[in-house]
């Protein structure tokens, strides 16, 4: 995985700030390929409770992680009981690594 221990700790802390202490965060996509270079950071926030404003939560998480990672592009996917599950969720659950 192409994230340092320090970066994973920061991402977890930001997830707790944005989504609460019961949230979990997974990294998936190109960041899991140690042979790759560059690329964005794909994250999935897993939530146990319904989300009132998923677009805002996703944008807040992406912006905060991007700032912490010196402007690196960040994509955030949400998984919550009230949100539609899409094929990308299956990929993130299957291939993603829990931080």
C-alpha cells in the first residue's frame, strides 16, 4: 500500500472527525498497488447510521484529506444503511484495505 503509517493515521483521525468514532475507512484502487506511481487516493467511509447529507460529508472528508496530503486528489465513497449500494462498493469491500 502506498500510504505511510503517518498518512493512514491522519486519514483515520479525519474520518472520525467527519463521520464519528463508529466510522471505518478503507483505501482501495491504485494506492494498493506498490508498483504504481502517483494517482489519487480512493477512500470508502463505512457508517453504521444513516447519513443526512452524504454529498457534504464526502466533500468534507475529501477536502480535509487532500489538504493533509499536500493537495493530492482524494475520492471518497460512502457506505451507509440509507445509501444505494453500487458495484464500486463491492470492489471497495472486496479489494480495499481497512485503515
